[in-house]
C-alpha cells in the first residue's frame, strides 16, 4: 500500500445556520421496548453543532419513486426505485432547505438492517413507519432528512438487482440527482404525479454497512455532483475481490446466488436475463471478465470528490480487509479527504462496538461536511485503531508515519519445527514442502507452529526484544513447484503469544448482544430509536492471525487469467496480504505461514498437491513501522525458543456467510 498523508481541502462554510435555539440534549435515556423516548444524545450540545430543535413525532414521512432512466427488467418502461423519506416539518415551513443522510440498500425487506435485523414497516395506507437503524431518530431532530432507497429489484422497486453493476449504482445515483434537482420522481410506482425535492439543499451523505457501503463507494466513484461525503462500513471496493483472490475462489457460488437472496419475488420472475448475465459473466474459473471491470470502483477513484470516513473490522472474513486497503490506497493517491476506524471485530457495525463515540463522531462528521460547521474534525487524527477489546489508539495518518515496505526472508532452522523468519536470505537450493490438506485452516497451522506438520511451512522470529508494528498491506512472493496441475496457496501473518482478543469467529463476530436497551434520538411507538446494548465477546488465545492472502498458482503469469500447471515445474506468484494494523508485543514472535487451502476461507483445488517452496526465491515485503532498523532492534540478540504444546487461537467459521445474512 502506498503511504500517504491526508491532504485536506479548505472546509466548506455554511451559508446559513439552520437553528439558533440551544437545547441541552439528554444523555442516554433508557426505555423499554416499544416506548416512545425523549430526544437523546451521546454528547452534550456545544457551539458549532446541530441540535435537536425539530419535532420527530411531527416529521414528514413520505415515499416517492425515482426514475433511474434505465430499463433493467426490459418491460419497455424506465425503472423506478422506491425512496422512503423522513424529514423535519419546520425547515420547509420556514423556507429553509436541508441536507440528506442516505442509505441505499437491498436489505430492507429480505434481511433487515443492524444487529436486530430491522426492516422497513408501513401503515395500512403504505406510508412508512419504521426506518431501520438510528439515523432518522438522531439526525432528523437536528435538521437532516433521512432517505432510505430500495435498490432496483428489491422491496418496492422496479428493475433487477445486478450485484454492484450499473443498475445497483444508478439506483442510488439517480436519487442524488433528484435531490439536486436533476432527476424525476413520482408519487407512485406506476403513474402518479411528478414530485420535486424542493426541501433539499442537495448536499448528500451516503452511509451504510456491507452492500449498502459498497453502493456508497460505487456512487462516489461516479463523481456525481451533490454527494459530499460517504461513510462506508465494511464495504466492497471491487466485486472480483469479494469472490476471488488471484483466481482462488473465496466462496462456492457467484453473484447470481447473491441476487436470489435479495430480489423481491416479482423481480425473480422478471429478471431471468439479468441472472443469466451474472452467471455467464462470472465463471468459477476465477478469470477476470468485463463483469468484474464494471464492478471495480477502485479504477475510478480519481472521480471521487466526496470525503470518505471508512470503517472496517480487521478480522472481517466476509468483506475482507483487502477491500479497505485497495480503496484507501487509491483515494490517497488522488488526495481525497479521508478518515478510518479499524476494529478487532469481524463484519460488525461500530454502533455495536463503540456506540457512544461512534454517534458523537458521526454527528460531527456530518455536521462538518453536510451542515458546514467548522468543528475541527477534518484536522483531527486520521485513524482510530482498536489495540485490544475496547482499547483504542489514534494516528495522525494511516498507514502510520515511518512505515516502510521491509523485506523479510524465510529459511530453514537447524532443528525440527518452525523455520526462521529474518533478513538473512536462505542458501540457494534450500526448500520446504507441504501437502495441501483442505480440512485444515490457518488456526490448525498456527496451533502447530512449533512442530513439523505435513500441511504447512512455517517460519518465525525469535521472541522480540521490542514491540514491532505492522501498518498497512504487505505482499508475499512465493516460488513453488506443484505435484499436480492445480494448486492454491495461502500466506498468513501470525502473532505468536498470549493475548485477549475479540472472538471474531463467534456468532457475533466479536460482540455479545445484551437485553438492556438505550435510546439514541427521538422516537415514536412505531420507531422507538431504542436498541439493545452490546459488549465485547473476548477470548484468550496463544496466537493471533492478523493478515492473510491467497492465490491460485495457475494465475502465476497473469493475475486475471489462470492456466494449467505442469507438475514438477517451478512457478512464482505474489500473494497480496490484506490491510491491517497490528503490534506484535515484546516477548511475542512474528510468524509467516505458507499453506495450501485455508479451510473455510478459500475453496480447495480439484487436486491435492504437494508443493515444494524454493526458499531462496520466497520473500515477504511487510509494512513495518520504522522499517528494517526497527526489525533489527526488535530481533537483535534474541534467542530462539519454542513454546510448549499447541498454540490455541480463534478458529474461523467453517462456512462464511455471504453479505445478505449479516446486518
């Protein structure tokens, strides 16, 4: 990953202050389920921030259908997407226009949003009642409109879902256009009267987790005018990287299966042609096609004019952190204003692991980029990183200042067990070998680090004399000779030492949901704004896997196209390690493991190859803070020793759920 600092632009200034009445917000108000709470805030109101001065109970709740200018279902008419809106009544009455917080999603009827899988609800006349998540409860009283968009082919929208393609992205972009007076909308799905967004000032911020975050990335990559900021939580930046890693399949199905999970029943009947295109355009060979080019937002990062507040779990095994790393790096190259939170969780919303700080920070972010308050958030540290459960650090830039790509090399040790990871190259002709065992995962490899096992090649430093920090993305170049015509490779970085970490392999992926509720904003009987509290789900471990990379060795000559291997012939390929930020403490060891199929995280090849590594031509280039001098200081004079017994850690789920099942 390229290391770049944040280059801020001159903050936009508000043309007018929307509210001047100062109301002190109540701190967390705890109500029972179904109660209508008073307005609540996680932080006291201060000068230079929006305040809850508008009525949520009397807010305008309405639905419109926006013309996407596409005919994805080929029925001869332009598709319309359903847009549910809740906005304060008073600004329009006073002649003021307001900004918009928008979440475009395929989940509002199939799967739900948030930790409690909330869905949109409507009254007997079809008017919206419940808006999932807290955005409406908290921000509408503060002078924002909340806009929830059903992607084409889902819930109450026309058209077909196309898994991050033109239809998905245009579903949301068309709404941004309409909010800025450039599009058309109607009061009904068919027919109806035209309706304008005269209440909107056009300034739009998109937010969402998972697929919703992905849509925010994709819309920002179109450069649409009026989109001022995006807050992608665990978002995809390139759909190929969701399904493959240099040809190695990450799931046993393709985008067509994902479409079936979220499409409305009516869309499933009319969208057969789109389904076929998804099947034909995404072969399970892992070869790059035009379908993936259309869904690669990274290549359009130069068009992004919105600021970006990125949030990702460093142990997200669904939308893996390669998405965050590639997107962040591309945005950095083009000077996009950005901020990042990296947690120890899996695929989890920050509302469920750092709730109070998240609401307060998000409030200030939107106030700055949508309301125009000069509250200083653009000058604060760029990165917040979770070091231990509920313990965070900050950095002025990310990757951390002083990070350098540093070359480390594996070589064999004189005694049986793990090899050596250091700066000294292996002698020419030395090798290490293993046989792919598709029943074993990274947890099995790391647990058996200090003994020779037939399923992996492992290399470690001696116990460190000083902490060693890795910040960003790394690469591992492997030269391997396979015994069969197909082979998959995995490379993982491991911190060998005791720690208490979030249980990212558990049901909550690092959180436990409690029964007590707290309220975050105003509410009504149909939309209380009250949510179950959470706590960290932790586990004591003897090792922590903190970065991973995979590839099909058949992609050695071209990362976008595989080919059969010749048994007995050596091939060289580079595996891209996912972005992370991890400190290996003094007394712990840093390990590199090379294996075959990482069970549960990639699918196995048709054969079960034995792979022989040419150690003299295998290297790791890792993002070390302080570079080679820091590594030398941490390892100088350290004596090698092996720990006794298995080194237990988090076991990845055997079946990783695709994004619809995660709220």
